[in-house]
C-alpha cells in the first residue's frame, strides 16, 4: 500500500507578527482565523477545528511555509517542534492567510472533509538576523513546517 503524501511550499506575508491557516472563505458567517487569539508564546500556535493562527518571532516579513500531510512524519533537520495537537479538518482544503492581504499562494488538499489529524508545527529562523529583523522586510529567514499525520479512527 502506498503511503499518502502531499506537500505545498511557499512564502507567506507575516503582518503584525501573525498569519493563519484557514479552511474556508474569509467571508463566511461562522467566523474566521482572525477571531482566534494570538498565542502568548513567541513563536506560537493557536488552533481550533478548521483554523490555525501563528505568532511569528518577527513582526513583518515573508516566512517560508511548508504544509505537509503524511503517514510517516519525519522531524525536519534544524527545526524546533513548537506545537503538537489534534486537528480536525472541516473541508479538506487548507490555505495560508495573511492579516491584511487575504489568501497566500500556499494551499494543501488534506484528503477529504471531516478528517482528524495530529498536527506537528516546526519552526526555524536564520541565525544571521541580528538587528535587521527590526528594520528590513526579510524573505524566508523564518521557516514554519506544518505536518498533518492522519489520526486513527
């Protein structure tokens, strides 16, 4: 039997230290990822069914983001595990969203609606940031990897 695996990677605009992963249109009536509280941890994760909010360690920049669904997760080299929690997919399709710019060009098909996962969120940042993080809009110096492992049952 072949192990299911899908992956999406790209840059996501981090605005005011946050971005989100969202399964529905921003304009549906039953809320959105912006309603989720921002984590007190830096970096940190807040998650509910169908939505995830990320608090970045840098205020404004472009983070490199990878979304992955796999039955055989591997801890990525150089990354730190910052969160691990059950996650329930509502629609089966997850998109990265920014605070002001809306959806980013990073989306992943999770293999059908109403599926349960164990979500592991990994983080890494460039050690060469220094004071530049406060003065420049940087690309890809902070990396996030979201690994969705199908839960049994």
